[in-house]
């Protein structure tokens, strides 16, 4: 295993917020390495890093949230746009354990929204110290991508989640393994308590992966299973019923990048080795050809059909 000396993260200011642009592990000897968890048969040596992403911010205003639809089932304690922890237009999602569904599939509660063929997306999660007492509050708060193939069919679910109920009593970040159909605990990835934590996922067309990031650190990748875009975003929580307690989850600074914007400012040079594109125009054309928009209803119908996926055991 390579020795990691430090992590380099490039950022761009977006309305006063530093957004993730790229992350690369720097070896003590000066070379680059990507010691990521790759969920599938793809070697970590082939994982590309995103550069120069230009994000479209979507503040969680009341008006914007009115366009979102339930995922599996609406959060049992409701959801709303609030001011929280020094930020405005924050998404608050509430779990009411007295309203837990008797059907396990619907014990995952959330909301979702279609995206215009996004190549990347990012959001901040607030990790509350009240979740981490002794004993800890049963919590699962997930940032879910919905990968679509070129026909708009759901084909993958890249997921980053914070939980206090991971396998072997794990607390921290975990990733959904779409190939094995189970969670992978990120035992060495830190989280900031009583603070905002940035999560991001970026589609890599050259290697057909969804690369995943926590606080600027590349933490793993999901094989795309035929996906060419992120067709929707989901924010989901788990209702533990009588085994848990009521809790609230706060998300802010959600933003997405359409595929074509990944090509700009030299970004086209980062796809493939050898290069996948000859120039920026060819890169933009590729993404525009594969762009599509699915309705929330279509996304939700397909997601609800996958009743054997993402169940907490």
C-alpha cells in the first residue's frame, strides 16, 4: 500500500462557499496515488480525479422544496426550509419513531428531485453531537445519487451515508456497494462534530465510475453499471421505530454540475489515459448527446421497484 503524505484539494468560490474541485493523494516520494475502495472489478489505478467543476447551487428554499417528491415515503416528522447553524435555506428532515412503517422498505424515509443530466453533485451534512452520546442515537442520514443509463433507466445508486448503526457497531461514513448489495464502512475517514461536512460524487465517463468524496477526500468509487449521468438526487433517513429515538437531519448548500461543465477550463484533458477527447468541444458534445431529464415520478417508480436494495439488516 502506498504511503499517503497529504491530500491536495483545489476549490472554487461559489457565492462565498468553497466548492470541491479536485482531490489527489500525494505520495511521500512525490507521485500520485488513488488508494480508493472500488466497488467492482475496476482497478484504483484507473480512477480519474475531477477538475474545474462549475456547480449550479440550489438553496433549500420553501419554494424549491415544494418541487421535491417522496422517496419510498415522506419523512415521518416532516421536512422544511429552516435557518440552522449559521446558514439559511437549510433542509431539515425529521424522524418520528411513533410513525415507523411496519414494512421495512418504507422505514427508509426521504425526498428526491430529478437533475438535468448531472455529472456531479455536492451537499453539506451537519453531524450533531446529540447523535453520538452513550449510548448513541440510532441515526442513518444518506446522500444518494441515482445513476441513469443513456435511455434514462435507473442503473446505479452511488450513496454516501453517515450512521451510528453500521455493521459491528460502527459510527461514521459508509458507502453503498452496488455490486455486493451491502454497506462498506469507512473506518479511517473522519467526520466533524457539530459542524458541516461536505459530501460529493462525480461521474467519470472515461472509467465508468462514480467517484465519491468526504470533506475533500476521495474515499471510494462505485461502478456505474451502465450509467452515463446522475439523473436524480435523494436525501434519505432511516426510522428505527421503538429501537431508536426521534432525530432531525440538516442538509445545506446542495449544488450540481451538468456533464458539459466538466469539460471546461481544461477539464476535458482529465478524461482517460490516453485522452478520451481531442478538445473541449468534443467533450461537451459527448455529454450533451447523453444528456436527458427524467421526471421525479419516473425515478420514484423505478426506485420503489428495487425493494430488495438498501435495506438495513
